[in-house]
């Protein structure tokens, strides 16, 4: 398969055969962004302006804390909290008091922004476009794609949306293959979860759990793209 600067990261993700490839792609991007902002970019003014304005969602605050740089997180929180004070409470200084609707909007807005989400979404859009391009042009990539063991439901939705930029016939074939991967995962999970439930019946005492022990966690991962830790 011909490699270039855009296709190499994608093909490297698909060379693995472990779970959903789009989850692996997303996880890779999240690790790179969180490493970047807790390391080299921590004190870069342009980056800090963005992290001050956007903050982070709960999940990505958790990832930042796992980087073992609590001081770095505290420095970002210090200026983010100052920004929140300006964004949310500036209207309180009005002699007429706050406009209730505007106050509600200003308080709600910071709850829906995240620097990491924004960066990852931007990169994911481009990497999914590369997935579609490689699937159209490279038979080796189509083979690797079809050999993936799983495609979770949220990322099945995303690849179907990305297929809108492909030719009609190619998009149909791509979505059909993606659906086979996603539905195959669903079928396996249905069997494993049912077996897990049956193992709590007294008549199953001494029976083999098979692959059902982690079926609850795997099912949540398939439904949400985030497997519980």
C-alpha cells in the first residue's frame, strides 16, 4: 500500500486487530493532545488563550490528571476560573441587575466546550476522510478494514457519515462492510451477555463462563465507544 504523510497514521492504526479501530484512532489523538498541553505547550500563550476560553470536559480533565502533572493542571485551572468569572458573572455588575435569559445562557455555555474535544474532532474528521480515500483506492487497506474484529455503534455512525464524500457505489459497499463489522460485534455481545445472565441461575452452577465475564464492560464500550475502567 502506498504511504504518505496523511495515510501512514491511519494505516498504522488499522494494522492492529484489537477492538474498534476508530476507538483506537480517537484514543491515540486524545493521548497526543493531552501530552502536548501538559508538556511543551503548557505555557505557550496561544494555547493557553484557547484552554482558558474552552476549558475541558469531565472526561478530559480526568485524562489530564493522569498525566501526573498536577501543577500544570492547576495553572490551567487558575486562568480558566478567571475566564469563567468574566464569561458568566460580568452581567451582575449591571445597575439593572442580570438579564435572566442571558445569565442562563452565559452559565450554560462553558459546560459544552472542551479544548481536547475540539482538537480531536478536527483531526478525526480528516482522518476519517483518509479512511474513506484509502478504502476507495487501496485493496490492501480494504482487506485490513474488513479484518477488524469490531466496530462500535457510535463510530459506525461516524464512518457512515464520512462515506457521504465517497462515490455512490463505493460508499454503499463501504457502509455494507462497516455494517457487517458492527453487527458482527452486536451478535457476539448478545450471546455473551445472555450467557453472563444465565450463569447466575442455580442450574448453571459449575458451567463454563466462556467469554462472558467482561461482556457487560464490552457491551457498554460498543454502545458508547468508552469502555468502563
